[in-house]
C-alpha cells in the first residue's frame, strides 16, 4: 500500500495511520536496533 499499489483510498488512509501508531514505531525502532 505504501509503495503505490492500487488500492481504495480508505485502505491507504488506514495503512498510513497504522504505521504512525506509537506501538508500531517502537517495534520498528527496536527491530532496527537489534539488527544493526
């Protein structure tokens, strides 16, 4: 979805919102820290 796939606008909005959640951002930061 975030790479320009053709999906309904509501799905784009939902996916974008989910990636901005604090819990997701903490998980991404932790994963990046552990991998390198």
